C-alpha cells in the first residue's frame, strides 16, 4: 500500500450522519475507532466526546452504532493506543473535582491536562494516570487565560514514545467556534511517562500563505503506514471572498514525524452548503478495512441545521463517514461535487 493514502478518492457513505446527537446531547465530537480485527470481542468500537464526557459506542457493522457507556465524565478528545493485549485510552480533562489534595486541585484549575486509562477487555478501565499538564507546554497558554492541551495521540518511534497533542485554542471571530491553535509533541521512554516537551515551539501552526489553514491548525489525526506518517488535518482558514471562517480536511505527510508537508492542495473534504455538516469539519479518524480493501474516515462536523430533537440548540455536531478507495465505484466528477457541498 505504498503511498496509497495519497492516491485515494473519497466519497460520502451517506448524506446523513452515522451517529446523530441524542436528546439533550447536541454534540458528538472527535471520533476514534477500533476495528474488529483489533478488538478483543471482534466488534467495532468508537469513542468520542460530548459535554458529558468520553462516550463508548459499539457496532457489528461499522454503520449502525449503539451506546455502551460513558467512560470518563468531563473528558474530551479521546484516542486509543494499542500495545500488546492492552488498550490505552488518552483524553484531555480540566476537571479538578477528582484531584486528591488541595494543592492538586489548585494546580488542575490552572489548565487542562492529558490522562490515560488502560483496559484489556474494553469494558473495565484503570484509574487515570497523568501524562502531561498544559502548564508544562510553553505555547499552550498563547493568547488565552488558561493553558490548554487537546487531541492527544501516541506514536512509537523505535524505543521512544511520542505524545502528540493540540495546544492553545483560537475562538473564531465570526462564529465563536474554538479550534486548536498549535500542534506539538512530548517524548518519553516509557508509555506511562513522564512525558517531556523538548521544544519551545510547536511542530505545526497556522500558515498565512495557505488557503486552507491560515488561521489555526485545527484537529490533526495521525495515521501510521510502513513508509510514512500521515496527518489528516482539519485546518481552519479565513476566506477573503466570503469574509467568513471555514474548515477543510487536508492530507499531510512526514517521514520522521517532525517535519510535515501538505501532500496536495486539493482538500479531501470541505463543509457542505447546507445540512448537518455545513459549518466546520472538526475532527476525524482514518482506518483501513481489510475485508473491503478500502479506508474508512469517520469525521465529526457541525452545521447550521439542527438535527432531530435538538432544534433548540444553536450548534449541532454529528459523526459522518467517508469511504476512500484507489479505484472508486462512482464517477469522479460526481465525487468531487459531493465532497464540495452538493451531496452532504
């Protein structure tokens, strides 16, 4: 599959989300998926967050999902790192209520932190282990009152673990939507840490000359292949023609996990002109489905139109699905139209 991710054509599985918000839970954000071949029970597993915390859903098809439980109350931006027979759930939290003593609660109130819980059966999870505090990241406080880290994920390089994360955030001037301003990393010799930030500057920040990420990095999901590390970036941009902010999913590539470049200028996905995904593409997860010989991209997006019983909420966010294949089964022109707002 050398360079396959760079050659894919992407098209929507459906014009509707695969997971829609529930009553009084108007947003499901930043999905992370475990494929059946990776799961101890042979089922599909998805993790994402809402205002409640980190949710766990299961499926027998990858299409129809049902809720299992809330794993971490007030947790955000989940990701899974698998090593041996263990599943490690990473997430961001800023909840100080469950910190031990008074000094720990005071420290927790100064910013968010990244924690990890471990399971061998995807049912019971260990107590949280602290991996990184936002106060230890030099660029996490940039322009905001309280330092923040988000979207953690672990990639192993040789005998070193790299904890990648988003840092700081930007509140968009026209919509108030928050987006990660930077993308950085910390390193450790042991999976459990301690993780140390070795650079005073982030790996990735906004690129003023870029059409698709001139305001903020947004969410970046890393995907390992044998030849390179790819990043699916939901970049945030300012459109001079419309005088509005927007988002786009673009593909990055890196051979060393430190220097990333854009693979192609044409985005994989932009918000549609109407419907549930018409505002911002916020996060995604990309997995290869061996039985179907294609790639699944689950993504979260919000839109102007409310969904179901949540019409009284101003902002909705649901989970959709893109299918990526080298030999598409639909007409190329139709696919491009679908991804640029005709279909979604």
